[in-house]
DNA sequence: TAACAAAACGCAACAATGTTACAAAAACGA
DNA sequence: TCGTTTTTGTAACATTGTTGCGTTTTGTTA
C-alpha cells in the first residue's frame, strides 16, 4: 500500500494511508463525506479534500458524478500501472435505493455524434436505477 | 408563454413568467445562479429554487449534470406536448472554455451493458470539451 | 364580485459541499 | 542530522441546496 503511494509520487502520510485503505477495502465509489465517516473526524475536513484531490491528480482515483449533486471517487482501472494517462473511460451505475455507485469497467462510453467543430475531451456516463441487491 | 404554464398545470405568477422567459430566450442550460443573475436579486433565492423544481416536476425543464458540481436546467425536448412522460434521453455538451451547456437532442444515449439483475431507470451522458466558438 | 382554499412566496435558519490563506508540523533527500 | 519541500490543521469564507413558518397571491366557486 505504501508502494502504491510511492509509485504515484505521493509522500507517505498516515492520512493518505487510511484514505487509500478505505478505497482498497470497500471497492466502490465514495464521496468525501463517506470517506470522512470511515476515517473518523480526527482527520481534518480540508486535509481530506486535499488528499482526494492529490490522489486524483496522480492517477490513483477518478471522479464519478453522483446524482448531479456532488462528486464521488473510485479507484482507477489500472492503479498498478505507472502510466497515469489511462482514461477511466467507462460508465458508472448508481443505485437509488442503497446509494452505492460502482464502476462498469467493462462498459466503455460509446462514441457520440457531436456538432461540427466541437471537440470532446472527456465524457461522463451515469446510469441510475436499482442494483441486483435492491431490485425487488 | 402563459399558455405554456397552464398547459403544464402551473399557476401563472410573475416569478414563473420571468424564469420561463430566460430559458425561452437564451436557449441553453442554465444553473440556479445564472437564472438568478438574469431575473435579478429581487426574486428570493429559495423561491427560484422552488420554481425550477416545479418546472422540472411538471415537465417543462430537465436537469443537466454540470461538471459534477452543481445542476443546470434546460427546456425539455417537447415543451409543447401535453405528455410529460417524454424522456429527454439525450446527451449534453459542456464547453470548458465559455461554460455553456447545450442539449445534443439528436444524440440519444445508447444502450449500455449492465450487470445481470441491475435495472436502469435513468441515464446521464455529459461530454466536456470545447465548443465550435471556443476551439482554437 | 366576494369569499375561500390551495398554492406560491419571502424570510430566517440550517446543512452540506467546497475553496483559500497562513502558520505549524511532517516527510524526504542530501 | 539538516534543510527544503510538502502536507497538515485551523479559521474564515463562498456556494449550493433544504426546511419551517407565517403572509400573500392565485384560481375557483358561491
Ligand atoms: Mn470508475
Ligand atoms: Mn437536454
Ligand atoms: Zn442497491
Ligand atoms: Zn465554448
């Protein structure tokens, strides 16, 4: 786990270790507030924001739109690659019952027709509904 | 314009008329803050939130994800239909330079493979990049 | 047109999310 | 161990969004 930080050019701190552990253990996308609950209130709110930000900038996490309200983060597809340039170009699914958001890593976002002259740099596809555990 | 409100079962108020006018005139997705600037500070912030909410509930506007930070609203595809059950199932494009968000009404969101047992109720596809006016 | 009930509004208060500035503490390479 | 750079904690602030409540407005009916 410390190796993961080093590999992504992030200094090893106790805060970063606990945040990383949260994501490795729970395997789903987490909002700032959810991580805060997991690591406890002893970690400063702002520090946590900065840790999430540094993880994203260094290719450890990627942003996931949450309900058009706030952001969640999820582990990047190839966390163990040195290459940060991978795309995480996959869809996400959010269950409206249990609230969990998961990566659909096998479902890459298809090409979309865009007007002439437009240039797409990034795309976000969020599906909402019920997960297998919450369906009926 | 008053007819539009009536058609969607919304009482005619001065606030609703000015908000509706904003959307009819500017033809792009607007955030709460952007509408507030257009209608002026004399309209209460909370009232504006409630007007946007009522417009969405009655099929006049639909939500558009904005940068995973906040929400924008755009006129529904078939504002003049009595049927509110239309889907607005199209992609959106946000320009990272000018900040404008537009509906790509000709680009419906394609079907995505989802895990067995999952049920999709709604989907949001946001493309980000540069619009034709901001490219180079 | 007057009266009434339902809906919308204004205001206050609150919660959640996110950002910035600055000084203290910790990490890391030399 | 020393010195530099990064990270952290704290405070202060901004934006976004929600709830409760009393007042005003709207649409309907007598
Ligand atoms: Mn993902
Ligand atoms: Mn749209
Ligand atoms: Zn679920
Ligand atoms: Zn533009």
